[in-house]
């Protein structure tokens, strides 16, 4: 989700969970804190005092070329007059507060390490948000040519900001770095388009790249609560500069499944709740296909002819429920369109923004070893910025630094996906099997009844939004449903490591004229797997079905995302799509499982299974049950192309 995750958010969580919070008087809060968690808490408390003692805050209204002023807060070390520090810039739509003299942030910069190393930290409200002037435009389209001073975009705003800070801000060494997570990651990527000579290092982190594949859509399928909840607050108009934001939406129930099911077709969202106040929601509803509206908001084609003197470190999380696509594809686009540029990728086991808060040791019920976040901050991120902004020594940063789940180890590669990964094909087979052998003659298909009135839940518990942990959730609840097909390997006799994207090719048929297809890649633990003492005792890891990757494909887009096509009822049809990258080892004694289903609710809006020109305007009568078939015959072999290390 385009959201700002600041380290103070962790403070409250750790205080609630740690022994510091007088747990003897409170119910036990899970997961139990580790020593790393306690150390992180202590560091946060120390950093808050350190900022007050060592930094001076100054507020600016920085003029852009068209006369609009952007509100910018600068925290400079108190000895900035004697020592020339580099500038670290963060541009955000989520507020640079607290506002006003003497009111300080509780944390500064990407990490505690960089706070103590000393930088000038500049935070800016982007155009049209909070205290900045101008009009806000979601994913403002970038320009390749400019006709005059009123022809602006995020690239020009970044250029004008850097120019002002270097020349009129606190005394500095003339070198600027930029970073940001999620929407601020998008602004970091667009900052590269400023091509300002002072911008020496940039780190887009979980950046939004293209909202037809990021955040709100996956292969054209709409991520309903994610978009609805975010825009209910963020999407409201802001007629004048203000230091306050909008309240969160109140669902009136903890049961998101019931709330969104009762809402009915998507068009009811505006009629019942938004009442015409959320312009971007209505724009999305009017553009269900990948048309010019979305294409001009695709940042990737613009990331060319960049300043090769700017080093780039793109960061993402394999468990990022929101912007996994953005991290992988911003890196890929820069790599392909800027040969010779210093461009690196880091992918850890994290949730959205997890590398900047907490330790990263747990995602949901899955443990990833000791402090992967702290390792990244100290050994990769801080040396990267220090090298390009301070001492000029080349950092020891690999082309791709990737965390391998299952074995819980960091690996480095000279390319991503790894060159040494071998492409192999896994075939769906009869009797719930999947493996590297081609299917034999026999039963040709499996089938299930998909009912939009009773869609497959996207999680087992109660949630009104898309949970951060869903990407590692136990899938046993889904494998027990009759409208979920389950296939698995035999117990593995040796480790199996998959690295890179997965190309799915489903051979399917439906009695309807439209359908969604969800593929989930799952690591099945042995039945004797011991429980984790940090987790709630109710969480049993024996036989746990850990989702390690998942993706949805809206079937109408199987041949074109711009020109959707209906299915011919009962006709076998190929549905190809990409399942996003992973790096995971299925250990000896485990199984690899694949689940296939056609609803994933409320995370993905319900497909009516009747083809309508604008699926966002479907009526209640359009929602029909349908029988779907997945074929696995020698002639019509559904399959997954994987990369094996």
C-alpha cells in the first residue's frame, strides 16, 4: 500500500510487547519479543534524545519553477557550520510533521546508524499535500519534454528542491542522496528523472511503479480493501495547505469479509460510502483496462538516459503485500535502459517497509533468523550512502543481495534473476500431484464450482484490510475447501531452491464467460515440525502450509490487458501469466504445494464470471456461479515454469 511506515510506529508495538511494558499486569502479547526487539526499542528511545541534543530544525517554503512553494523541514547537525555534511532528501505525501518550531521527529533518516553518522535530513511535503501548495495528482505522469516553466512533474520538483537545498539550505558538501518507502519510493524513483548533478545516490524502497500491477491491481484484478481503505482517507480533497490529515474509515465491524460482501458490486462503494468525494476512486472505476490513463502513470519507460553519476540501490521485501512488483521492476527497468550505471537490488524477507522498522525476524508465524533488518541497515544501506555521499570508497554492495527463505541466509548474485538458475517445468497431474514429470494419459482435468456469493476467503482470521502477514499465512483452511484445487509433490528427498519469477500456463475451461485464476506456491512443513515458543501456543507448525508466493490473473486479460476478451463457455483456453519472484528453499522432508482457485475475497474483488465491458460496473444480476476446469492431460498440460538453483 502506498503508506508511510515510520520507525516510531514500531515503538508502540515494542512497548506493548516487551517486558518494559509491565506485562505482568497485561495479557500476554504475541509474538514474544526477542533480544533484538528489546535492543531496537532501547535504540529508538536513545535516538529520540540524541536528535534533540545534536540536530537543529529549520522550516522552508521552497519555490518551484512555476511559483508553487513546497513545505520542507530540514534537520541539520549542530556543527554543520564547521563540518560540511551531505543532504538526505525524503519527499512524501504522508506529512513531514510534526510542524512548528521546537517540535522534532522521534527518528531521522533511513536508520539509527545513519542518524549517528551525521547527515542533513530534509523532508518535503509533495505538491498538493499537507503544508505544500499546489494540486496533488496521484502517480503524476512524468514528461519527457518540457515546454515552459509551468510544465512540471515530480522530476522537475525534485530538481528545484535539490538546487535550492544545495545553494540556500544549511552549509553542505554539495552531495545529495534520496530515499523513501512506498509512495516516497515512487518519488525517489522519479527523483532520478531530475538528473540533477548533485544527486549522487538514490534508494527507491518498495517503490510504486505502475498501479495496474502494483498495490491496487495484480494482472488487472482489483485489490479491493487495499484500495478502498487507503483512498477513503488519502483520496479526500485537500483544498488548502493543512498540518492535519484525514481520519481512517470506520467499517463498523471487524469482519472485512462480511463488510465487503454486503457492499455488493464495486459501484456501490461510491454510492454508499464515498458520495463522490474520492475522485481517484471514480477515475479507477472508469478505467478497468490498461488504457492511456494507466499507461501514462507507468513510470518504467521513463527510467532511461539517467545520470550515470547517480548510484541506485532498489530495496524490496519478498513478503511485501503491497509493492513487490515495484521493487523488482524499477530495478529491472533501470538495469535494461541504463547500461553501465551503478544499479543494485536488495530483496529481504520483509513485509512492506520491514527493513526500516523492527528486526525482520518474524513475518506472521514464520521466523527468518536473527535481525535481517539490522544487518541490511548496517552492512548494506549505510555503507552505500556513506560511500557515494561522504568518503568516495566503493561500497561492497553486490549486484543483487537476496535473502533465501527456508534456509534463512543472505546470498549474493551478479544478476537477478540469477544466471545460474536453470529453467524447469512443473506439471499439474492427476490425483493432486505436481512434479517435473509430464502428465500421463488418464484423468484429464479437475473441476470445482465457483460461487461469487460464497467466495474463498483470503485469510482465516478477522481483518478489514489486506493484512501484512497474508503472504506467509497457513493455507490449511483453504486446502479444505471444495472450490480450491490442491496439488503437491511427494516428500522431497533433497532441497529444492527456486529463484526468480514463475511463469504460469493454465489450460482451463469455464461454463461462464469470465473468471479469475489464483495460483499459490506453498511450503508444506513436516508433521513433526516443532512449534516456535515466541508464537501463540495455538499456532501449530506441524503440517503448516506456508504460502511463499501467490498471484491472481483476471482471465479476461489473458491475451491483452488493454482489450479484454470473454471466454467461450466450455472451450479449453490457455491462460498465461507471471507469478512474481521468490527465493526460497523447500527443504528435504517438506513438500511443495500449489493451490488453484478463482476467488480470493475480500482481498480481490469478486469476478462476476459473466463478461461485461466494464467489470467495475457489474450489476448484482451479472454475478453467476460457474464450473471451472483445470486440465492436466498430455495434450493440454497446465504447468509452471520455474528457475531452480
